[in-house]
C-alpha cells in the first residue's frame, strides 16, 4: 500500500517545513521563506555575474584579459552591503528568539523525561496535575524487520511516529514543556509547533507552545541517544477544552485503578505474567526475546550469573543501571519486581531466590 | 661523502667534506624511502595517499549508511552498527581524509611556493605523518573490539560517550594522536612560512595558499589542544570517577558541548581555509588575470579565523541557553557571511574580464564556488536561531555540511590535484577524463545531497537507522546518487590518478600559461631537492 | 667532530631517519596498552609501559642525534630562529590545553552550579544547596573538605617563583660563560622543582587521607586533581628538560651565544610557573 501524508506529521515527499500550528512555528516558517528569498536573490545576482563572465570573457572567444586587480571602493561596498543584509536578516529573527524563550505564565506545565528509549510525562501544574505516564513507540517490531528478517506485517502510515500513550493538551492554551532525561541527552521536538528542546540528564530545560488547531502532531527524538534513537517518537494530541477535561478524568481513574500497592504480596505466577509484559516493552530491545542478548554488546540474561545469583544485586543493577544498562528507577515497584521475577524464572533460569516482591524494590530504592 | 651547504650571506652553495649524516642528498630507495622520509615531497605524497585511502574507507561507510537508508525498515544492519558507521564515517572523513589531504598539499606546495628547500623540521614532519596510520589503526581497529567502534556520533557527546565500550577509549586515544600530529604539522608549517621564505618573498607577496595555511595552522594549534582536553575529561569520566559531564556530581553534559564546539567550529574552517587558498591560486591562473583584492583576501581569511572562535554555540541552540547567548551567537555567526562573501566576490572579480579557459582545475574551482555558496547559504539559514531550533539535528544540517565539506573542501582538493598534479608526477592527466570526473561528481553530488534539504525541512532526524515511510523517495534518490558519487571517485582513482602517475603526455615546467609562482620555475616532475639555493624574489 | 664547519648551512635538512616511524609504532603499543588497561585487561599495563619505555629509548636516541648535529655545527642562526618559533608555538598549544581545564572549572562554577541550584531545578534536586565545593546534587559523592591556599600551595608558589629567579640567574651566568655558576643555579632550579613536587605529593596524600578529597569528589575533585595533576606532570616534564640541559652544561655544550636548548627549557619552565599562578588564584583562593 502507498504511504499517505500524515497531517501533523511528515507528508510524502514534503518539500518545506511543516504547516505551522503555533504563532512561533508561523514566524519560523516565514523567517525561513524570507531567508530563502534573500539568499536566492543574492545567488542569482552573484552567479548571474559569474556566468555572464564565463560566457563572454573566455579565451576561446578571443577575450583579452584586463589588468585591474583591486578597487577600494568596490571592496568596501561589497563588505558593507552584505553586512547590512545580514542585519536585516537578524532583526526579525531576534524578535522570534525572544518570544520563544518566554516560557512564563503557562497554563499547563508538563515534564517530559527522555529515557532510553521512551518518554515519560508528568503533568506538574495546571489542569491534569498529577497525571503521569510513559510513552513508548507503538509500531510493532514485526513492521520494522531486522537484518535478514523481512517484516511480517505491512507498515502503517504512522510507521515509527506513533506511540501507545500520546501527550494530550487543550487547544489554545500555553503549554510549558520542561525537559530532562534519565540517562543520555534526548531531544523533545514537534516540528508543527516549532519546538525542539534537548532533554539533558540532571538538568531541566524548557520550551513552550500554544497550539491553535485541534489535531495530532508528531515528532521524533532528535538527539542521538543510542541504538534505538530512531524509535522514540513524540506524539501530542491537541484536543478541545471539553475533551481535555474528559481525558483528565479518564486518566485519573485509570491511574487510580492501576496504582499498585507496593505492599501487596504477589504470587510467582502473577509476577511472571506481569513481568513478561514489562520485559516486552522495556528490555527486549537489548536483551532480546530469547534472553540471549547480543554477544559483545548486550549481555545474555539466560544463564546470567546476576540473574541466578542473590536477588539484591539484581535489584540494585536494574534500579541504578551499569555501563550501557540504563537505570530503570522510572518504573514502578511492582513493575520492577515483576520483571525481575520474570527473568529469574524464564528461559533456562531457575534462580534460588526466585521471587522478588514490590516491597523489596521499594526498600532497595532508599 | 660530499654535501652542500648554503651560505646565508652570499646565497651560493659551497662544498664541505664531512661525512656526518646530514646529507640532504641522500635519496634512499625501497621501503626505507617512505618509512624514513624527511623529504617534504615524499611526505606530501604519503599524506595524500593516506588521505585518499581514508576517503575510500569513509566513503564505503557512507555507502553502507546510504544502503541501509535506501528504504524504511532495518535490512542490512542492527541500529547499533549503523551508529558506529555514522560516527566512524564522520571521524574518518574529518580527521583521516580532509585534514591530512590539506597537510599533504601544504607539504608539497609550501616549500615550492616560498622557495625553501624543505619544511623547517623534516624529521618531525615525518613523525606527524606516521602518527596518522597509528591513529587510523586505533580507529578502524576499534570495529573489532567487543561492543564495536564508538557509536556516539563524531561529536562524541557526553554522557552517551560514557556508555560506550572500549571502542570509545580507542577512539579517544586515536584523536589524541591525531591532535598531536596536527599540532606538530601546524608548528612546522608556521615556522616554515615565517622563517624560510626566499629572500624578497615578503608576507604580502606570498601566494594565497600559503597565507590560508598559515592562518589555518594557527587555528590548529589553538584548538586541537582544547579537543584533547575535552576527550581527556571524557576518558577520566569513563574510568576514573570524575564528574566533569555528570550532573550527579555537579558536572554538566552541556559543558562538554561547549568545549567540543570551541574546537569544532574552528575545525570546520580548518577544513575550508586551505581550500580557499587553492581556489585563489587556480582562478587567476585560468582567468589569466591577477587575483583581485589580494590584501582583502588576506584580511578576510584572518577575519574568518578570528570570528570562528566566537560562534561555537550555534551548534547548541537547542541545548537551552539564555536568550542573550542565543542572540550573541546568532549575530556572530551571521557576521561570517561578510568576509566569506568578500572572498566569493573577489574570485568573481578576478574572473571578470579575464581571458578564461576551462581545464579541469578551473571547472572544479568554479564548481566549488557555485556549490560551496549554496552550502554557505544554508549555513546562514541555520545561523538564524529560530530556524535552527526547528531543523537542528535533522538532515538539513547533514545537507549543509556536505555542501561545504564535499563540494567545498573535497572539490577544492580535486581542483588542486588537477592543477598541481603535473608538477608532482611530471605527466599531464587526461583532460577528457578529468572533465568527465568533474561533471559526474558535480551531478551525482547534487543528486545525493540536494534532497537532504527537503528531508531535513520535513523533520527527518539525522543519525537514525530507520525512518518514517513518508521520507522514502528522497532517501532512495540520495542513496542512488551516493553510489554514483562513489563510483565517480573510483573512476578518479583508476582512470585519472593512476594513469597520470604511470605516464602520458609530458608536463611542461609550467603547463598553465596563466599560472604564477615559484613552483612553476622548477622542472616537472619537481626534482627530489629544489631551491637548495634560495631564489631571489623581486 | 665539531669545528670543521666554518659556516653552518643556512638550511639543514636531516637525512632519512628511522626514529619518527619507530616512535609512532611504540605509541601504537602505548595506546593499545592504555585502552586495554582502562578496560581492566590484564596485559594492558604491560603493553602500555613497554610502549612508553620504547618511546623513551627512541626519544633518547633521536634527541641524541639532534644534539650531535647541533654540536656538529650544523644548526645555523636561521635554524635557531626556527627552534624559537616552534618552541613558542608549542607552549602556546600547551596554554590552550590548560585553557580547556580552566574553562571547565569556570563553567562548572559560574554556570553549572547556579543552574543546578535554581528554582527550576528544584523539580529534580529539591535539597541541593548550590555552593562551590559541594558534593553535587545527587548525593552520590561522599562529603569532603576543600583545599585552601595555606600552607602548602603558598609554599609551593614561593618555591616556583624562586625557581624562576634561580633559572634566570643561571641564564645570565651562561651568557657570561660562567659554567660552574650556570650548573649550580640550574641545579638549584631543579631542586626547587623537585621539592615542589614533593610538597604536591604530600598535599595529595593529605587530601586523600584527611580531607576525603578525591578524584571522585564530584566536579570539585575532578577539576582540582586534573588541573593540579596536569600541572604537576608539566613540572615533572620541565624538570626533566632542565636535567638534560644541566647534563649538557656539564658536558660543555652551549656557548654564550648559542644555547637554544637552555632557553627553550627555560621558557617552558616559566610557562609552568605562570600556569601555577593561575592555579593558585583560581583553584586555591577563589
Ligand atoms: C567546511 C566546513 C564548513 C563551513 C565552511 C561551514 C560554514 C558555515 N556554517 Fe556550518 N557546519 C559544518 C561545516 C561547515 N560549515 C559542519 C561539519 C556542521 C555540522 C557538525 C555536526 O553537527 O556534526 C555545521 C553545522 C552548522 C551549524 C549548526 C547546525 C545545527 O547543528 O543545528 C550552523 C548554524 O549556525 C552552521 C553555520 C555555518 C555558517 C553561517 C557558515 C558560514 O561560514 C558560511 C558563509 C558563506 C556564505 C554565506 C556564502 C557566500 C557569501 C556570499 C555570497 C556573500 C553574500 C551573502 C549574504 C550577505 C547572505 N553550520
Ligand atoms: C569531511 C568530509 C565528509 C565527506 C567527504 C563525506 C562524504 C559522504 N557522506 Fe558524510 N558525513 C561527514 C563528513 C563527510 N561526509 C560528517 C562529519 C558526518 C556526521 C557524522 C555524525 O553524524 O557523527 C557525516 C554524515 C553523513 C550522513 C548522515 C549519517 C547519519 O546521520 O546517520 C550521511 C548520509 O547519507 C553521509 C553521506 C555521505 C556520502 C554519501 C558521502 C560521499 O561523498 C562519499 C563518496 C563515496 C565514496 C568516496 C566511496 C568510494 C568507494 C567505493 C564506491 C567502493 C569501491 C571499492 C573499491 C575501490 C575497493 N554522511
Ligand atoms: Cu532519544 Cu534520540
Ligand atoms: Cu559551526
């Protein structure tokens, strides 16, 4: 099937910037057009002269060379004129820069945390405060394929730019995005909004947008962040005020239902079942579904000494990360307990200490 | 053994009988000639062969990248390997191909152009060169260590660099060594130019190529140590528990970016100023008219160099800096268009009312001016902070820098080869094949990199192994172009370079009637030793 | 073998030499060894040290050859000038190397620290108290005490300044062709340098054992040890250069007019002094 344009994402063979849906993006769009036109005019002028000369002043036409080799007047002129042009370009840009940086008086503040390789969102202020979720790539690996393995499923139009949990924001409200990261630098970007902001581990940075059109807008992590850098898209749903309220209510209920009591005691099977899902979303990219890892790059879990050894060490490793292994603090106690229990009882692993309860993870966080 | 020395006072040679081994008449043969070389021409050739080999290696990596990006999905390689290829492609091209190639030109041409018998420090010159294969072994060898080569991008940003395996350490040491090589090479060039010019060759009579290299050499000694510092910090962060780039201990990943780009931006001018120099030699030769605005060319080059220290953060607009910082770096960056413009205008004024002919060097020079300016314009567009924030780290940037690096630096190198090659080999290259190489390169270059502008504007991130399917067509075009461009260079090697070394039409001492300079006063090929008696320049 | 040359050649171009390529090969061994070492491979240290030893042996021969050429009268005035230019620009490149680390210190204190402590960052680090010499926001660094200027750094400043003076006296003595004096003052300079290094080692021990200040002590420890460490390394290099010069003075090399090796080493030593003054102010006082 032919791919189709994605409103709010890239169009097929798109030639220019995305259609803007914020004032800033509009300004960027026209700045770009403005720059393009000036550059084109200079280009035509400069190379008009050059090609005229190339055509006329050739030896094969018998043209004799002149002897002039300097002219202070001309040289000063072509220093000053470009200088003025450059100033003319910088002035409108200055206005936009200042506007882009003004993140004050936001209606809603959302923290976006970049992680290898997904985004975590926390609604910090404004309507929806307290909402918090992770946002993973929704395109299944069966559409991607792998070296030597053809994809088994047809690619959708949103291939690589779709997520399980999009960010939802109300239309016409000033949204401030605070970025940070857990492991390496990522970048939060939505081209239609004219926003791109690095997410730097240990630091917070911010950007803002006020989307003026309801719709779904898509971007991708723009900063090289390791092997799955191509696979951590960003999707923002801009909805009406009413729909936003509904979404907040729904989300709150969902979170309440999902909130796991870290003191609940689970059975091995329950944990394994839950853990398999956690593994599939978070671990499989490196350690593989077979648990065999990638030799030389990502260690195998199947038969691993850590996984069959004392559980405290594994809990620490998963919580804090080590070398290329990121820290997984962002997952809940229950999710961590589940995934650790899963690895200890799966493949050929039969660890002595075969069950980890959420409370143990909670305790290990201290 | 009798050796000749030159008396500075009388300027003529006289014999001394002393068997001490300083004889610059030694002309060793076989492998010793190359391994132990102290002759600037031999060392220049070594540099040129090395860089061409690295260009081919980096090119093969580029072709592998383009092959994976031919269509969406993962077909040929795992993304981690893709990232290794991208990183190594950047490192190999920058440090292995372009920079050494210009040093090779410097070695060959600077002594010939200023009438010196050799470089100031001939043994150190050899050392500078032989450090490069060492670094190349470390770099390329790192593909074989566990975890593979470094995959953090050629910019080696922290803290991704801390996550890398041993390949990163090899890369760090390789860059240290290349840095040492560049610093020694730069010192050698500066001293040669400042201290070994023939009598009468004042600085303001010096050929433009020497001028641009003098300034480039200053850039090198100013910034290569800074890069060494940056990666040393990376090394200690990785292995010795320091916290330079780690917020947990009070450090800052963005600090790495500042230090890196303080090196990195001047670095890109290191790769273009000598190219400007080459173009400034060729245009007058084929326009049969003196270079227009020699003095302003010198000042413009110096201004570019000075400004280049004040613009580095334009690579970091999205890292989040105060608004004053963004504005400062935007203005400073845009200013560079002014002196660069002066250079472009001077070249065109040189051509104006000249008596032009269009042999291959001139074609490449004109191609350079034309395509480099396109890349300059996209640079200027990137300098506009809001636009950069939109397209930073997308293929727009990739398009920009291949326009200035491939169609800039590389085309200038080709132009230089066609221009000076007859002096080196003693034979004329085949004009028809040269022209074919030019047109094939120019066309396939644009097929490869022009569509990348569109991809970038539409938001395709760089350094990704797989992409949304909307980007497919332009990627296919780019990949096909890349193969064509690669084949054009293979053609260059087999159909132009090798034949013109083996034989062909004998080159006259001065094969270009419009050319000027001391290099054309010596025979073609230039004998092993030249200017043992300094020429007098009026 | 020397005085046969009435006039030295204007340009001296040495013949083919095996030293550079051998140095290169040894450096390959050194660097492969270093990479293996930092990755905890057992053979790493051996390879690394073997490589360094090779480099040293080769450099000994290489420099020996140069010295012989110089003593053989092959180095003209013009070559002397070349050496001067090259040494100056080499020192400039060293300045830039230190600039990277001074820059890091400046950035970490003046930009990163207030940033980490500002209101926005309370989201991440609610309890961080942004004062210099802190343990960083994450609580991963053990607490430590910072290093003040008294007494050792001040003593060391005095030592280095004195050594600059003694070196100048030695230089004047050399220009007046007073060999013994030159040797004595040169020796005093080296001794001061060695004492400096002794104190530096003592200071490091004090830092580790009593202040709990380590290389791993966050950004403070990182900048402190890297700056002072690289400086100490340069003092050591300078002292080695001066020792070679002393050896050559004792061998009767150099004339009052012609002694670039001495001057080059002296420039280097003064450069190391100046860097120290920077360190003294920026690292210890501020
Ligand atoms: C040879 C190398 C080279 C050269 C010469 C340049 C030249 C310039 N570059 Fe480029 N640049 C790179 C190599 C180079 N660059 C590389 C490798 C990167 C990416 C690094 C990475 O991230 O991996 C990069 C990235 C880069 C960025 C960051 C993009 C990003 O990552 O988001 C920016 C932003 O300002 C920029 C700007 C410029 C400018 C303004 C010039 C100017 O010097 C151009 C000046 C020239 C002209 C303007 C044309 C001629 C002038 C006239 C005809 C006069 C009249 C014109 C006017 C008045 C408009 N460059
Ligand atoms: C300095 C110069 C330089 C040069 C000359 C090139 C040359 C080329 N580059 Fe380069 N490129 C960079 C510097 C350069 N690049 C840098 C700095 C980066 C950034 C890296 C990073 O992001 O970290 C980059 C990144 C980069 C990317 C982005 C990768 C990514 O983001 O993931 C791409 C993608 O298309 C690309 C393509 C090409 C192509 C097709 C060429 C072509 O010009 C190459 C031409 C091909 C050949 C010369 C091969 C010839 C050989 C054969 C055909 C095989 C024949 C075999 C035998 C004879 C045995 N480059
Ligand atoms: Cu996250 Cu790229
Ligand atoms: Cu730049």
